[in-house]
């Protein structure tokens, strides 16, 4: 399964399919004059075998724990990652409250 939205793409399936899809997207992007930033790409759920499969193909991506996985700015698993996301949103909101009229801020 490949899901894309704007500049975010998520690929899910068995390791071989994900690797093939990743390389295909990279190739097609290059044909359009675009380039994937592998340093911004992440993989989760690696096993020893899947890691070796990717490395044999020359693909080394940052590994992210499932509990820390975020898609389109939203955590995918409950727990500490949700707490971190809410905390970050609250910090942003609190910095912006000073720009709102007092009544609107109180209402929020």
C-alpha cells in the first residue's frame, strides 16, 4: 500500500515490496527532476532480514520505533508520543495567545 499527501508518502507491505516501491518512487522522482531526501525517510518494523535486504540494495534509512511514529504530524500509537504532540501544540498555542484579543483568549 502506498499513501501520499502533498510531500509525505507512506509505504506499507512486506519488506521486499516496500523496498521495491521505495526504489520505484525514487527512480520516478528523478525522472521528473526531483530527489528523495533519504535523510528524512524513516522505516519502522525492521527485522534483521529486512535490514539486510535494504542494506544489500544500498538503502539505509533512519529506523523509528513504532511508538514514536508520526504521520502527517499525528502520532500513530497511543502513549508518550501523543503526550509529546499535545505538549508541542500547547506551547505553540500559548505563544500565539498574546496576539488574540483578551475576550477571545479567555473564551479559548
